C-alpha cells in the first residue's frame, strides 16, 4: 500500500472565508438587481389585466369567462397549442427586429414593413422559378431574398439615424407604410393573379413549393428558425466583441465615438439584422401559410412584436415564451368572438392596455429599495 499522501480538494471557503462571503454577497446583489426586470413587467401585466377586467365588467361581460376562453382557445387542447405556436413564429422574428436595435439604443418599429416587403419579394422571386427550378433551391432563394429585402428596408432607417440624425422610430414607422403601399401597388397591378378575381394577390406557389410542418406537428418550420435565431443572436450580442461594441454604443454614443468604435457600421449592421429577421417572418408567412403574397401579410405581427420585445426587456432568450403568450391571445380571438359576442379587436384592446401600462412601468426601475444591493442602504 502506497504511503503517498492523499490529495484532497479543500473548499475555497475554508482557504479564504472572507472571499467566499464577498462572492456570495455579489451573487445575491446580482440576483436582487436582476429580479427587478422580472417583477416590474409581471406587475405591469397584472395591472393591465385588472384594467381590462374592469373594461369587460363595464360592458357587461365576465372577465372570468374571458380568461377561460383564452386558455381554451390558446392552450387548452393539442390543436389550440399548435395554433398558438404557429402564430408565435412571426411574433418571435418580429420581436427580434425590435430587440437587436434596442441593444444599441435604437427604437425600431418598422418590422411590419420589412415583413410585408420581405414576403412580397420572396413571392415575386418565386413566380418565374415555379416549374423551372426544383422546390428546395427555390425556397432557399426566397428565404435569402426576403432577408435581404427586409434587412435593406430597416437598414435605411439605421443609415438615416447615423448619417442625418433622423429619428429612427419615426423613419421606420413611415417606411412601414411605404413598404405596405409598394406591396399593394404590385399585388393589385403588375403582379396580380388575374385567375383570382376575389382578392388581389400574386400567383400561388403551389403545394410542391410550400414549406411543410415540423414532423409530428402542424407547426411550420418558422418556429424552429425563430428559436434558433433567438439563441444565435443572444450569443452574438452577449458573447462577442460585436455585441460588446454594440452595447457600449447603446450605453453612451459619444463615449463609443471617443473610443474609436465604428458607430455607423454598428448601427447599420444591427438595423440590417433586425430587418432580416422580420423579412424572414414574411417569407414563412408566404411559403408556409398564405402560399402567395397579398394584403393578409399586413396582419399586424410587426406591431405586436414591438410589445413582445418590450415585455421581454429586449432579451432574445426571453422573447419565445412572451411570444407564445401573445400567440395564445391571438389564437383565442375567434373563440372569444363567437362565445362572448365580442369583436375580434377585443384582443387588440388588451394588447394596447398592456403596452401603455408597460411603458408607464419604465419609470419604476430603480425606485424600489428591495431590488437594490443591501436593500438600498447605500443609496444617496
């Protein structure tokens, strides 16, 4: 038997008890500070729900019935869950179109325009390829075309912000209306399918050129791409030098310029990435849902994505569960309309209340001592 001494691992708290206490204190402080970003949005949701409950009561409807129908229509059955996930896919992508520019200090709300133009561009590209090019290369080309067009469209707002100082919120919103108008012009004019007199649209892709569902489900692959992009963009913005430079720029524009960071390139790059995400959402709406480009592309997903991103605090990893929540609200709209004799826009009223309360709650950050290190004792 060997007489060699046994080598055991000595716990760090025994070697340096003071350092261990400091580490635990730092961890507790971080948890305390980060919990603010969970508690305040939840409080905003609760207040918005209470206000909406008062609204329903005032018009003679039961808030309890509303909640029950939202649960049944959005999450109560296998069909409703898959319908919710289907509607969550574009919300994830359009929320990313808001979250990525927000990390560099920009409030871009032009996801709707990028979605519409991206979807239209992908459909227009596919028309001469139908029956001549195999489906898979056609779909790949459509996807890249949608991303390029969407990225270019939102990138315009980013360029105007840096080069001319134009407010990106206003410019991206105006570009949305221009984008929808461009789509309507071509769909109702040069690219209209004359074989369908009922609703102006481009020629149908046909079943062979449509994207199928994820195996075992009725949910299209847009959900999978959205989830993958959330993870990829989180690591891009949180674990790379590009993301660090973007966060520095968003924290202090002048300091970033003083440090020699390529602020203009960063702004345009983040805007382009955002537009590409929204354009990809448009591609999936065309290739997996509509089968053609028409006015149904402007379904409001880009605007709802703004609310999803704000509620997720512009964190790509938090966007999917929030998008699923709102996807359930949208999916339950028809059931609410039928069972409660309420207009389909009732869900939009709830979304509007959430958005207003959420914006108001921004003033609450940093005001509660319970979320501050040492309970706010060091606050001066």
